[in-house]
C-alpha cells in the first residue's frame, strides 16, 4: 500500500460500492469501502451509534487505508434504511 493517497494503484484503486439488502421485507442500505491493491483483503463490519450522532466512517476510511474492506450499513429505521 502506498503512503501518499495521491499515488493509488491504478489497476486496483480504492473504491466505494453501495449495496441494499432486505431484512423481513425492509431495505437496509450500506456501503463497502474497498481497499486499494489486489486482494484478498480482510473485511471488518463497522456498526454505527445512534442515528444523528455517529457513523464511524472516519474509522472505515482508516481501515481501508490499512488494507481492510470495511462494510457499513444502516440499521432498520436509521440512515435511510426502512423499518
């Protein structure tokens, strides 16, 4: 992994991929922060605090820079997820 974020791996740059999944018929929305460089990479689930307070996405970015794929999603009724 490069130290300077201005010099990404052009073949495998860091990325963000949104996703939707259902729990009991309700859509939950999330995002995967894909680490730079060819994987495989370990994956970490990032769980947020109360809606309106903290999503810990700064932690997700730090994990991604460390070569980990953080996965974040909103609980039912939080951050746009239905329920």
